[in-house]
C-alpha cells in the first residue's frame, strides 16, 4: 500500500492527543516509513508575514499570505510548504503527484514574499513521521481513515471544518464512526 498523496483522517478515538481531529496529507510513503503534514491545525503563535520578518525576508505589498499550520510533532522548527504543482525549486521540491508538491527550501518563502511562488500553499511547521510499518499498523488498529485529497479542500476549506468535510465528501456521517475496529 502506497499512501503518498493521500489524506489520513484521525478517527474520533485517536489514542494520541497530538493527532486528535487531524487531517494529514501524506507527502511520502515507502518501505522506510512515512512523512506527512497536518493541514487543519493552524498555529496560534505564528502568522506568515511575522515568520518572514523573523527570517529577515522582506515583506512587500506583493507578499501573499498563506496559512501557517502545526505540521506535526517532529522538527517543529523546520518549515514545509505543501503547494500546487506548478512551483518547482529544483532539488528542494518533492513532486508528490500531478496536483501537489512540497518544498522545504528557503527559496519558496522568498518567492512568496515577492508575490511569486505557487498559486496555492500551506506552510507547516514540523511534520508527522512514521517508522517502517507503523502507519499501516495504525490504520489496521482503526486509528486512521484514508482518502484521496481534494485540492479545494486541502487549500481552500476553513481549517476548523476540514475533518468533517473530508468525511462528507466521501459519504460518511462523522457521527456514524465507531471507535472500535471490526473484521469481516
């Protein structure tokens, strides 16, 4: 199972409170593990323009504001931009699929400050990581649901309703979710 480019939706009884109510975009998944960015947990401490100023990147009238999220508990001082596919910073950009890319280089922040860069994006501080086989086991234990992403939902939907909207887009009533796993 390759989860690259998929959304993970935390089940209501998620055992880890750091992931409660999370919608995570999986940027990379292989035999070596998985890496993803939480796309529905906005930072209460940082705004994009403030981060640019802190990094001594010039802010101008062309600077586009993008959402700053808590991407996960790993390397929280590092930034990752999940973005639309037209942007490419060379080796600094991971092409996830035809609809999404992820860039972790300083270049993207400078480009966004100049009104350039991708047309859509979310800045995530930190990421979520799983060791080999861990995410598969968590899915089997009913910790996560897996869905295909919707570009409008990822970039356009309000953070506070993304979890519910992903479920609704896939025909699931959030109230019908069971906290226990079943086997057929």
